[in-house]
């Protein structure tokens, strides 16, 4: 249930996007993130940092996407979330006696302090990598940004709804709009499946890494 609640804004964004467009999906994601924070507070009388950061960045950058009718702002949100997490992990290396990853997992496993520090840096590096990968998809791999800018330049319009290509444009403009829409689809799919898959692969790799360094409990010798 907690995992479902954690991923609820992302899942709803994906589902609503497939049924409508990125603007409706963004509004739904902002609402879901606010409900997520409220539900967690009512249930536990506290707010998780991840939920609060997600809501704040969604409200700001999702709000800019809705106000300016430009998807690029909400596309930046995953990068900023991941880079803020990376900063938190890196900051914990210098502040306090324990790194952030040790504070999160130290109650469950026991490994040497230098391994905790190394694992903490690996998580920071992973979040930086996720943020950069998101920007690579937005600006290069998907083809979204170049097509969007070409469409804006050719049409003279800055507020564009890519879900209405066929009813809005014809000829070359229609082709540009469709390329931008296909790129937008690539990013939305990456946001859910790509990032989740990369995170799952990293967690599995972390498990193998930890298994090599975990301290084994002394075996109890049985006597007849």
C-alpha cells in the first residue's frame, strides 16, 4: 500500500496523459501529490520529505506548465527532484556522524562505516545520473524539444496543445506537431517505465553489493 501511495502521482499522471493530454495529467498529478501529503499526515501525523518535495516541485513547475501551456517545465521536475535527493545524500557525508543511507537502512543491516559512505556516494551519483538522463531524453533522445521549437517558430504560437495536432495544423506544421507529440510520448513512457526500471536495477545491484560486505552473525554452536 505504501509503495502504491508513493507512486500514485506518477501512475495517475501516466494514465490521465494516455486518456487526455499533458496539461490535464499535470493538474491531476498536482492534486494527487497534495492528497498524498494530506493522507500521510492524517494517518501518521508526519510528512515524508519525498512527498513534500514532489508536491512543491510539481506545484511550481507543473503550475508553470499549466500557466504558460508549455510541457518543458513539468519535464524538468524529475531532474530537479533527483538532484535535490543527490544533494541531500552528498550533504550527509559532511553533516552528522552517519550518512543518509545509513540512517535509512542502518536499523536493518550492519556493514562497516566506510561501506556506508561508499554506498551513500553511489546513491548520490545515481540520482545525478537519473537527472541527466531525463534531460537527455527531453532535449535529445525523444526529439521533443527540437520539434517543439521548430513548431513554435513556424506557427508563431507559443501555447501549443500537442494532442490537437490533427485539428489544429496541416501540412508541414502537422508533421512537426506529430513529431513533437511522439517525443512527448517517449518522455512520458520514460518517466514511468524508464526511471522505475533504472531504479529497480540499481536497487538489485545494491543488494548484491551489500551482500558482499554484510557482517555475518556468529553461529550458535549446538551441543549434544
